[in-house]
C-alpha cells in the first residue's frame, strides 16, 4: 500500500562499496544522534572531522582524513541556531571540494528556510538563495525529506531526492493507535488538504477540513502597490483607464467540513513550529465532538513555548520524526513522540553510493504526495 522497508532491507543495509565517507557537520552534539543511527545502519564509522566555533563566532571546519576520490555524505540536522548550521554545512562542503572528493552529497532531512520559498511583497525567495549557495560551495547531490513546497527542487541545478516520511507516520498510526479505524484525518487549513487526503486514502479513512483560519489580508497601503496613485487626473494614466480593485479577503467563521463527532481526529501537516494554529484546530475539533486528538508532522521544530502550550492543550499526542533533534522538548512535554526515519536515509545513501536505482524508495508516491 505504501513504502515501508521490507525485513530483508536490514540485512542489505551495511553492504556498501569502498570509498564512502560519512561526516556530521554539526558542532552541536545533540544534533549528531541521527548521524550515528545512519552510520550504525550502514555499518560504517563516522568520518573524522572537527567543527567548532572560534571565540569571535566564526565557524571552523578541519577534515582529519583523506577524502580524495571518495563519495562524501555530509549529514546536517538543523539546530536552533539555523544560520550557524548553514555555515557549518557550506564550509564543510567547500572543504571537501578543495580536498578533491569525487562527489559531495548533502543529507539535510529538514531544509532550512523552506517556508521562504515564495515572493512576499518586497521580500526575497531565501530558499532559492540557499540552494544557489549550496551548489556554488560544491554540493553535487541533495537528499532531503518532505520539502515544504516540492517546487523547491527546481531551485537546484543538481539532483535532489525528496524522500517521504509518510510511510513511517502511517505505520505509527496503524500500530500505536489501537482504534484508528474510528479516526478521521484532519487538515487544519485548506492548504494542507492534499496531504490529509493522501493519508486518508491510504488508511481508508474519512477526511475533514477546518476552514476559517486564514490570516487577515495584508495591507497594501504600506506596500506601495497603489503607485502610480489611482487618481484619474494623473497624466501618466489614460483618462478612460480604471484598474479594478481586488476585493480584500475577510476571515470567514470557523467551519469544519466533515464529521468528527465521536471520532479520533488526526491532524496532519509537514511542519509543526508555532503551535497556535494547531491548538486552535484542536479546540475546534473538541467542540465538534472529537474525543481524542493527535497531531502528525514530519518536522518538529517546536519553537519557543511550544512544549508547554502542547502540554496544556486539548491535544493528546504530537508525533514527529527525528529530522530535527527535540530531546529537550520531549523532556518538557511527555505528549511529544518520535518516529525514527534513519532507515530510509541510510538506504538512500547506500543506493546512491552503489549506483542503484532510487525508485524503490518512491513506490506508490503520486504527484500530490
């Protein structure tokens, strides 16, 4: 039904040809747990490298073994200091490039700045900038997971493998929620309806969509988009030309499309960071009769007071993968559970290094997944 690694995969996992080097680019020891799990599954030792901050806050990377002519895989998990994380990765990639590595593959489970992938008035598309920086530094291939927008792959001029965490989350639902057959998959906004539909179809469950959480329309008065001013007497505008105004959005009343009464509600999304929208969705679902509420997401950033807010909320459990380390948050909130995705990352590394097809890891994945 969906992609879950078969038992025989475990026996093949440590079969790799020579010439593979695995580095962790993190100076933060808490971010190295995923790297260690991947190395253990592959049956290789972590490469010797020093990554640290100088007293003046500059990042320094010293590779302590030869990478000449080898396939180098650099694993980088995002810490709270995201900008330092990026510099660690870029400097290590460039160090491997100047040390004559055969190929340099970045393993970045959560791609930072992925929310900034669209133009916002006079802002910038930061994820495009970051992609250009990685390619310029010397990255030859990227392995990532559940990009916020799949179109981000087009920002790169190198191969990108956008793996999916949904098989592991679906497996968790089936194995850890005993009465999941009485559940309904919930999209907390129309924007996440496709993801919810994908989960619902695979689990043969119903779907519900919460509508009415749209943000207030941003003011164009401070944006300058009324320039040239809409005044008929201005000579630059033809007297007979009147540009129609776009009707401003109004936040509609909260509506739940679908029946959640007496059911388990499972809210699915790709990122859980600022939990306000999830808390509001949980309250709405409780009011509509849902008796248990789960939140499932690939990337658990869980910033600021998220653990405390979750603990005090109507949410019964938050399930995220270990693409981002969140051990501290788990200590603060027992409701947070972790699903390990090191298996699919290590298998992707093995296949790329051995020159095998990656299609096995994308079985039954459609364009909307």
